[in-house]
């Protein structure tokens, strides 16, 4: 009798082995599918009768374990921008079934946005991630802070885009980096205020308000409604003394677009900031002054007081534009003006001129920063003996736009691209890791869930800790090796046949024994 049960155990075990192999082969084209490997173990042996040495006789075979194989399937490019694949064994996408409020993980990254803006799996589950903190990104950009990763806000949540537009952003920083030709000769200067000759001759009522600059550079800036305005920075050489050069500069916008209640409707309409730049004999910018209108008479230099400084040590001015929609004045916006030079002290020198009028004819009064607390950026305004030219301009404002595309980077950041040329980080995709992922429970529809054996999920970002990166516009195929599975199928089939022979042989033996009894 025991031989029959031994054969039956083989039939039962190898039939399960064939089922496992068949399931692997059935899912050879399933996105992100992980094959299973079945291991067999013997059953408890029985003591052999009639022996005194402890000999045992085996009683058959049983299924020892069925473990999920976590090796990575081949990664294939996809035309769908929201398709994703984890570029390594470590990591699983986190998805949620909102119907039963249950969270699963999966390796299948065939995601799509529905009409409501939810990023869903092919079976309708919500992909999880963190919302991006774009305010923190903007603040870091304006303070010259380098972020190690895209900042997020709040807990893990459904990735959902509710607004496929991007609101306009008023310019908060402009950067104009130039080279000012040191070979330029100084023109006729104002006898009282030689360092502000260009400003004093500025006339907003003239067709050409600035008629005596040596160079100018332009950059477009945006107001709170997203309307673009052309800002022009004018430069004029004022002095060459003891090997150092001094230049006057002036930041302006078209007079008709100036809605300030201080400079608007005056001969200085459109002037936002004035100041001076000091260059060493080697053409390196080493100091700067900056003044903005603060009194009641913008035509008087005494009304132009020291500009406030940002936390990164650069001057800023206030711009008030006229609304393009109704012609009224918009709210004032602060704009930092970067030339490449900043003060690490974060404040003006204690001996610097409090107003533009205080500079007068004094060369030494052009030292706005403490000379021991200045810093030159890699890209900084210079004063070399070559034709004046603009090295770089930039600003951080933009008009409103509509989303045209999305993409995912290797860190799992979901970006939106808009018609105004901007790219905006929207969400960071969440990934889960497990201590023992081979024992995750398969719940169907490419879903996996944690078990006691697998351990709880640890949720984090791609490319952090043990987690691998994410490939966008890519899908991971099944990791089933058809050649190996076909070999397993043949082996299990032969084993099944052999065990069936054991059963029939044992049956014949029992029939013969019954015949002897008769």
C-alpha cells in the first residue's frame, strides 16, 4: 500500500509542477510578470521493517516551496510617455484600489491618464506618489540654492492632474551678464554727478529716452498676468582711474508700461534701478552700487536710495506694470537683478552711499559692498578689452500655458511640458521595497501584496536607498525563459509518467497478492 501512496504523492506534486510551468508559459507576454520556481522536498520516511540499524524507506515527494523569481525582464521602448519600468530588481510601483482602500504593488508600469486626470494601471487602480512642492523649487532657484532632489509635500497620494494648464508666473529674478569693452572712451560727463550722467539725461518723453549709452542688453520679463515686457539694461563708462574702470548702469522698461505711482508720468518713467559697477585692472567686476526710487521726486538723485538685497546678496528693484486687460496698475513685484557679483555678507557696506546723490564726484563712494565679502559667479559681468557683448540673460517668469506632454525621469519625477516652453515637476512616483520579495502574494491582474514572509513594504523614491531608477516610455516584459520552462515541462511530464507507472506496478502487485490468497 505504501508504494501506491508514494507514487500518488509524485503524481500530485508533479502535476502542480506542470501547472506552475504552464502558468509561467501562459504569462510569457504579460507586462512585468515574474515567473515562479517550484522546489520539491521528500516526505517523512518510515522505518524499514525487520531491520535493527534504523534503516528508513521514503514515502514520497511533496511541494517544498514555490518562489517568485525577481530577475528583471527585458526593457522595451514604448510610444506611451506614461509607461514606466523599474531599471533593476529593487522596487515595485505602488497602486491603490480606491473601491476597497487597499494598496498593492506591481512591476507592470503600463499606466495611462483617464479623462479625470488620474494616472491609472491597465486595470483601473490609482498610481501613488508625492505632489511636488513647486514653491520650494522657485524659492531655491531665486536664492541660488542647489537642491539634491525635487522637493515634495504631503503624504503619498493618488497621482492626479486636475489642471492641465500652468498659471503665469511674474518674474522674480533677471540675470544679465555682459562684457563691457574697456577700450571705450569716456564721453562728456555731468559735472555734479558724473557717475549718473546717463540717468540725468534720461527723458521718458523723448522718442529715445536714453541717447548716450555705450552698450545695452535686453531681457523679457513677465508681470502677474503673464504679459511680457522688454527690460533694457544700459551701460555707460564714467571713469578710468588708477587702473580701475567705473561704469554707470540703468535698468529700464518702456515708459508707457510703467505703472509706478513714483516714477510713472514723470520724465524718469520706466527707470527701475540705477547704479555703478567697479572693475579691476584685470577686467574683473569687484564692486557694485544699486539704487531704487524711494522719495517723491524721482528726477532727484537724492530720492534714489539703496536697493534692498536678497538673501543671496544681490540687489532687487520693484516693478509696477500696467495691466494689458484693463490698463490699471498691477501690484508691484520685486525683481532681483543679477550681474554675477553678490555680497556674502548679505548687506551693503556700512560706509556705502545711502543715496545716489551721495556718490557725487567721489570715486571711493562707488564701493557699495564690503570688498572682503564679495563673490563672483562663474558667469559674471567683465570688463575685457574686446567689443561689448552679452554673455547670458535669463529670467524666471513666464506666460500662461497648456500642457502638451508628460514624461518621467530616472528619479521618478513626472514632468509636464507646456505651450509656453516651460517644464514643471508635478509628482514623484512612489516605489516599494521588501526584505523578501520572493514571498509576495500574487493577487491577479499583475498585483502583489505583502505577506508575513515578505515583510512590510518600505515606500520611498526611485534611486534612493536600495531602490533602482525608473525608465520612462519603457515597459518591462515577462522574465519567463521559454527554453528553461520547456525543459521543466518535459522533466515534470516524464516524472509524472514514471510515478504513474509506480502506481500501476503497485496495483499489479496487490492484484497478484490477492490471487495468491485465493
